[in-house]
C-alpha cells in the first residue's frame, strides 16, 4: 500500500481551512486550489505520477489541474457529469474566489469505473449531494476509501445552497455498502477507522431529517424550524452572504419530503 498525503492550510478573513492532495502510487488525487499554487507546485512537480483523478470539479480540488496539464502534460480524469464544468473557467461568488481562487478551464477525460495502480484497485463510486459529479474511490483489498468532500464533519450545522441532504444520505448509504476501514478526507486527511464517522454522519442526518419533517407536520414554518434546530449563525455564513446556511439544510430536507408526499 503506497499512499502519501500532502496537507495545506488556507487562512482568510479569520477562517482556516485544510485541504489535502493525495498520491496513490502513480495517481494524484485532486490538485488543491489555485490560490496556493505557489505552495502546491513545488511539491507536485517533483512527484512521480502518470495521471490525475478529481473527486469533483470544485475549485479547491481542481484549482491546479490547468497548471499540471500545461506544464507536466498529465491526463486529468473526472466523472462525466463534471467534464463540461472543468473545461470552463470558473466564475465564483466573491467569497469563494477570495478563499480558494478562480481557476482556468482544462481538458478532461471521463473517469473509468476502476482506477488501477501498482498496489491498489480503486473502485469509482458516484456519490452526489455535495456536487453532482462527486465520487469516492474505494480499495476494498487495502480497506481504505478516498471520500473527497462526502464526510467533512459528522454533525454539520450548515450547508451550501447547492447541496442536498437527501442525496448526501443516499451517497453515504451507497459507499457504506463497500468494505473499508480508514478514510482519506480531502479536508481532514487520513481518519483511522473513518468508516465509523461516516456512519455517525448518516445517523445524524437521518435524525435531523426526521426532526425537520416532524416539526413541519406540526405546523412550523421553515424559519421556525431553522431557529428551533440551528439558532446560531457562524462567521462563515455571514462571509458567504448565507450561500452557506442552516436554512439550506431545512429547505433541502423539506423539498424532498414534500415531493414524496404529493
């Protein structure tokens, strides 16, 4: 088993975020954001790898893909849903552009169902919810899983407008059908026995979804449910102009629930 982890930290407006790039034998998983290209490039240009696999198209994962393509001439793979998005120059909301940086477009190839390296056979599992093209990479023989942004935290109190709690729960159930123990999270690094934190997150999301549906059936409005369950705002929610907000957790759950009730 040959996996190397390269962690980086970004600090903006009083908020810190860790982001990791992984090397699995000759495959680079994700590329980090363009804003820290001066930190990433000296490391990756000295690595021996043949291809890049992106867990999804978001700028903190694909930000240096264009540099790799232009300077190292390595092929880059992403789920088919994300191909067009990668080929376009990103146009981010101001806070995301400030935090991660916009990135140029780049050419991509469609990710196969299995990515093979010398010591690993990584099964590609489509796990949307955070992004429509999001994938996890599972090596059952070595009992590990690269989870991209599927985990992040086991008890999220807020989410982005573009995310879907029902889809994230479905993706967690899907990935947990595979056999693995440790996870490699793009923002936490390696988590020994990380399977348990994925189970914990799924349990939490199921419980919070049930509570949202119960309060809705009792006649509470979206705002009332949000205030009952998530009474506090964080600094990041203000910075994002509430593109990241507990409101989106409630709205996401209720949208799917109301749809199923019709």
